[in-house]
C-alpha cells in the first residue's frame, strides 16, 4: 500500500512538471517531495525562517536544526530528543537535543514496498535488505556494493502476504461464527432470566395462598385437645432424654468418622515427610528445606504421648440402647394417668352436642388470649395435627423452590452483566481449555477460569492463577514466519492472579497475551520472574476485519 501511494504521488508530481525523480535529492520520501523543488535555496522544513543554499543539501553537513537538509546522508543521525543539549558542529543554530523532521532515508525498492531506513544505517557498510532491498542506502565508496534484490524479496513477500491475508480471512470467518454463537448463548441466558422471573412470580402467589391456608389451619387446630403419646411428666422427660442421647450418639459417630479420616491423612503426610527427609540433598543450600527437615525431626522425636482412646469403649457407647446395653427406656413407661387422660375420661360422660360446644368455646377463648398476649402459645411440632404438618410441608416446599430460583436468577443476571469482551465473544469460549507441553510440564489455559501446570512425571495440577480481568498492553516482538507470535502493537491481556503459592515465594500469577489466529492454540509459556508466567495464545476472538485490500492487521 505504501509503495502504491508513493508511486502515485511521484507520477502526479512528474506529470505536473514540478520536479522529476532524477532531480530529487537522494533519500527524499514521496510525502516530502514538495519541499525539495528545484530552487537556488532550500528552506528548512521545521524552521521556515532558516534558508540555506541548495548546494548544501546532502553535502554531509547538518545545517538545518531539524536535519531536513540531509535526507540522503547520515550527517544528522545524531539528532535525538533524548540526547544532552549541546551545539551541533556546522549547524547555524542547531543542537543534538531535538528530533529529526525526516523519518529516515527513503529506499524506493522497485518491485517490492518502499520504506525508510534509519539515517545511521546509511553508508555503514552493511546491506540492510530487510528494509532496503535495492541496496540504495550503501552508495558511498566504503568497500561494500549491495545488489538489488527487490525482485526476489518482493516475490517472496507477496507470497507470504497472500498467505497471511488468507489466514486472516479464515480467522475472521471463524470469529464471525463465534460471535453468532456468543449471541445465541446470551439470548438463552436472557430467555432463562425471563422464564425464571415468571416462575418466581407464579410461585410467590402460590406461596402466599399456602401461607394463608396454613395460618387458617393453625388457627382452627390450635389448642385442640390431643391425646399425648407420652405418659405424664416422667414419660415426657424420658422421651426428651432419649432424643438427646440419640443426638449425642449420632454426633459421636460423625466425630469418629472424621477422626479416622484425619488419622489417615496424618499417616500419609508423615510418610511423605519421612521420605522427603531421607531423599533430600543436605548439600543443597536451601535454608527453607533444612528448616523443614529439622522441624520434621523434632516432630518425629516427640512420638505419640497422648493417651489413646479405647475403641471398645467407644463402640459400646455408640451401640443402640436395649435391654442388654445402654439404657432400658421401657422401664420409664408406666400406666400413670395423665391430665389428658382425665379430660378424655370426663368428656366421655358428656353428651355429644355439649362436648362439641365446650370444645369450640374453650378453643376460641384460648386463641383470643394468645393473640392478645395474655397467654403463652404452648404449641409444638409434636402436638401438631397431620393436617397442620401437611400444610406446613406444602408451604415450605414452595418457599424453598422460590428461594432456589431467586438464587439462580441472581446468578444469571450477574452473568449477563459480566464483561465478556467485544461482541461478548468470550462467552463462547468460557469453560473451554487449551494446553501445550513445554519442558517437564504440561500447561493448560481455561478461558475466564484458571491457568495450571502439571508435571509429566505425575502428580496433581498446580494452579498458576485465577481469572481476574481483561487488560491491554503493548507488544514489541519480531514477526514470526509461521504467524504464531504477538508482533507489535496493542494486545489484549487476560490477567490470572492469586494462584497457588510458590515455595518461599508469592502466589503464582499468569499474564495471557492474545493474538489473532485461526484456532485457539497455546503457543508458548515462559516464566518472566519467580512465579510470574506469560502465555502467548492465538485465538480468532481478537481478530479484526481487513479494512483495505492488501492491508493486514498486526494481530496475525
């Protein structure tokens, strides 16, 4: 593209008769042609007040403060805004502490793409074919003659450029498919949110109806005289004690199960530490390792000084009560007459209508006293009728369903508001993983989840970081011939942090750099510093459409 623009500009200028290519000073780029018209004098581009004779252009002496009088030599190569401020020998008012107004020495590179070469490369005795394939930057008599290789280099460049464009088009095509899939996933989430909201609304209405029904039944059933299954105060006390003993027995059983699991873990850890003590190299000067070994030796020397529990006694306690072991609860059953029994015996002598009348009036009185705070509600689950229990269970079931669906709705709403990148593209990748092998490890990246490594020799995975956020950073790497590289420019970076801690170090973290590729692929993994990793990953998710024919984005 740059070559076509340059050729078009030069042809227009030549056609208008302003200046010819042969009359241009050496090294002038097409966008600066208008400043080098044939005149007796030359005006410095960045300092129009300074005019010098035209003969001083390309005379190997820096006369303009901005270096524009030397487009074809290295005389002004020392101009740099980072250099210390000092006079420039031979310049009228210049100093080295400035920036050259020209980008470099222009190589036309016919048959390829024209480009600028840094002024310091001009006549340095080296053929810079990657920038100046026609060798025009080495025109001085310094013992080096650079042949024009633009024909072969241009041919290879066009072949590679065509392949890269085709790869980019395939990558963009797949990205478009991923965008459609991501939109469909998002649509399903939105549909689910709408459906859950409607279900919750219906269930809340049902819950309110069941609550009203439960309250009505409780009001009707409250303080009805129900014959107790127990037998007096002693029977009630024995029942409570039996329930409590069974609860403690169940708790002891759970504690014993947890203790056995912990004993197994302790034995396993002791075996690992014992093997570590025997196999570690004492000549390896790591204070952390030596400290760990000494701590293990002190622990092993203590032994098990605590009194061991008798397993037989524990098993005896956990055994269910019966006539032969534990408590014989049958001894507490008696035939004493309870208050309820007396009431039932008295009611047996009353006429049916009178009995019902007394029941209704007494119940209404007790309900009124309770509702007005003059009598305590002595009701309990044990005294609830089956009708109340059924109504309560129906209400609780619906209430639990409502709470469950509300939690799911909140999760879906948070997922909908979560950042998944441009076009929601990473919604498609969420949950998928890519991996590669490097050295002794296998590395894995799970999108928006975590990064991990696993030794090829076995063992579990080590978490290298958990996904935190999207970020952007500048990449500055040479283009790779296979296209599997970051190149130069701004790149998306996924930050994975708070991984597993390193030995005597911080928690691991990983920066996942993304570049355009046809498929998801983990290219390289490197450790920039202790426990800080860098992954270079290719994915269509970060590709961009081709804007102009012949122009390829930096991402591929």
